[in-house]
């Protein structure tokens, strides 16, 4: 039985990844928008609605996605007001 503390620390959640887009204002389809996980990708920004995202549930089934990147911290209220 392998119960090392590092194995538990490497588990990641898709909801915390910067490549996951769920809301309609972020993406037309929910999924992983990492360039290596997308089966259908468009280079022109005009054709963004034709992009096919990767299945985030299947890619991170064991919680060990290799392409995981944490979301950047949210700006403070003052930073968002002055932006």
C-alpha cells in the first residue's frame, strides 16, 4: 500500500485550473481549453465558437492532470474599479 503524503498533495481540481471555461460568457462549450487538449482548434479569433474543448472530466479523472495551472488571484475591488 502506497500512502505517501506527496501523492495526496498532487491531486488537482479542474475548477481551480485556468484552462477550464464553464460560463457562457467565457466559452460556448464547457471544457478544457488547453491547446494540447483541444481536438478542434481555430487560429482565427473570429472562429472561436467552432473550437472544440477537451473533456475535462475524462482528462482529470484521477486528479493528476499534467497541464494544470492555477488560476491567477482575483484582483482586489479597488484594482477592478480602477481598471
